């Protein structure tokens, strides 16, 4: 399993943008398609809202990739 960490620059990041920013997909549009497919989980629950607000402390999982979202420093 690949563990990634993402540090927020703001209060939140949209789910599809997070997938793009960590390199899981090439664009926000591709991120939206991945989310719509039902393959993304946020804190263990399947998430279908493409622009769901992801905040610090949350964990996003896609396949064998886990992304821990950290608060801005």
C-alpha cells in the first residue's frame, strides 16, 4: 500500500483536485471520473461527490493508495 501525505494550503481541498495534486490522475476532470466510478473512499466511506471538501485529518483511499491530509503549517 502506498502512503502519501498532502499538506493543505487552505481550509480544504476539493476531492477531485486532491487526486490531481498528489499525482493519482492527470487532471481534475480525470479525478471527477474516478470519484464518479465509486472507487474513492474518504475516512472509510465511499464518496461520490466529486468536489467534496477534504479537510485536515481526513484520509482518502483509492485502490492501494492512501492519502493523509495534513493541516497547513
